[in-house]
C-alpha cells in the first residue's frame, strides 16, 4: 500500500466501506438507465452497462453519475466487510465460512465489479474469483506463501530480478479488488509491506540505473494503476530517464475491476512514455462490459499495445468455451491474449488449481479451432524462481527416416521432409 508519508505525491484515498443502499423500485430513480452517462471531469462519455445500471438502481440510487464514474469514489466505496457484502449478496455456506473464520487475504470489491455478478449465484466465475470462501483456510502439500521465490530474487526491497534483461518493480501493495488466488497475497493489502514508498522506489530505480543489462521494466504490485496520475508520472519519468531501459510495461487489473480509472488524463500521462505496454489481468468473459470496452479503447487509442494474462482456475475458466469466449472478447477489444498461467501453489488456493494437463487440454481446444491471435501461451511459473516454462500439446508424432511425422489439430498425421543430417550443400565442403 502507498505510504503517503514517504511519497511526495498525491496519496491514495483512504478506504471507506460503502454503506449499501436499501433496494428501491426502478420507477423512483432519479436518473435514466443505459445508455451512457457523462462524467463530471473525465471528458468524454463513459458508458454504464445495463447490468451495472440495474445494480446502481438497487443499491446506490442516490449516487450521481459523476461520482459513480469517478475511480476515486469507486475505491473509497469498496465493499470490504462481510456484513456489507451479505447485504448485497445471499452468501453461500462456503462464503459464510470465510466470514466466520476470517480470510487470509483482505476482502475488497469495487461497487462496479460487484455489479457484474450481484445477480449471479455462488458458482458464477467472476464471483468465485473475488468473494472469499472457507476453502482459503486449507493449506495443501506443495503450497507456500511465496511459491515463486520472489523474495529471494530481490536485490532491493520491492524489485525482483529473476531474468537477465528485465526486472519486476513492485510499486505498491494496494489493489482495487483482491483476487482470491493472488500470487502475492503474502503482501497485497497488508500495511506492513515495504513497496510503494519513496525510499524503496529510489532504491529500486538506483538498482536499475546501475544494472545496464536491464532493458525492460515491468511495473506491477499490487496494481500500479491504483496510484495517482502524479505518482505514475513521477515513476515512469524516472525510469524512462535511464538510458538502457528500452521498454516499460504495466501489469494491471484496472480495466476489469476499475475501468473508470482509465481517464483521458491518465492516458495523456501514459502516452508520454512509449514504448509502454500494458498487460491486463482478466479471468472470465463476465468481466467484459461496456465499461471495460471503453477502458481498452482509451488505452489502445493512446497507442499502448495491450496483452492479457489469465490464470487458469478450476470451475471458473477451465473449459474451452469459456476460455475461447474470453479470448475472443479480448481480441475484439484490441487486447492480444498473452499468457495463460497454471495457478501458482500459493497457500489456500488448492480449490482453484487444475492439473497442468488441463491447461494443455485448453490449448489443444483452441489451437486450430480459432485464430492464432486468440491463443495465449500456457505457462507454469516454476516454483522457487525457475521462471515461466511454456507447456504445449505435442504435435510431433515422431521421426520416420528423413520424414518428420506431425499431427494437426484434427489429429490427422502429415509428413514433412526433415532429414536428421542436413545435406551437404556441395560448396566449400572440402
Ligand atoms: S490484481 Fe493482481 S496483485 Fe491484485 S489481488 Fe489480483 S492478482 Fe493480486
């Protein structure tokens, strides 16, 4: 979380639990439902989808459009208590179990994100990814607090240097909403953590400046886009000033949980620092909405290449139709599917983890059945810091003499001439 005492920039707003409003009938509402509304100071129209509007009508009928579409209001109004959540959702037994025994990860859901599943049951994919259950208390064999060994690859606090030419900069421990399977649950949302203050930023920037092999800096967290425009401007400017840094990337879930954050002011800041890329963390097609589409449009129109990162989660997105629908929806929004992750063995996430074979099955179900642009790379992030290891279906059947035998997506076999010994070219072979 940002330490406002150390960062000489606009601090994050304090987190205030939303007071859920009583249900009202639609006829008494003071504002019109869909189509789009205009924000007070965010410039162009920001849409409000019909699902979200219905939720507003029920629980936030007196919240004006300008407030609802203000990302700071969304952050201040996050639902952070089981009592408030229970007033908006009929909690299942498993969800109540989390409330009764306390969850290891804090609970936080923006009103906007809750609107995407407020009328869905406990099996809904978006709901399962963000509403805690008692299963988080179960620790399974092989699970660890820091399964990727990030803390052992940190030359300075808040910076992970695991690959030769790039670093992971943990800018803040704060997120708009807390995903229940988070790899960094050991630090996000916990005040005692070290990243996100000026002292640690300076140490990380100094390290990058004196390490010429670093050509690519990934800003992550927590979610960097929960920080103010001024803080981002400062940080991106400092890193961009380092001559050997060629590329900067930002990892964020804001377009899915806080799309209102993608303001014209923000894109004006970001576009000053090209080449800059954004990896969007998305989980389920239910996260795609008129609001997220507008956020993606604003980022893409600012010339920012967009990629996606998705964690494969049992019962949430581990079937081909769901995954294909998500990948197609992303592509339509100019987001190129990038990585599909095997769920890291973080403590308390066993109920989400599929087998690695399930991930291979997903790629098998996509490859050949949709365009290559819609197919992410399935990777296992090796425990202990081994890095991302791609795992693919095997399309090589075998070698037969000078032929390589391959199979296609329909399991039909084909041969291609591929001699084990390259023929001599006849020139210069003496
Ligand atoms: S947005 Fe990323 S860092 Fe934040 S809780 Fe979700 S997975 Fe963790």
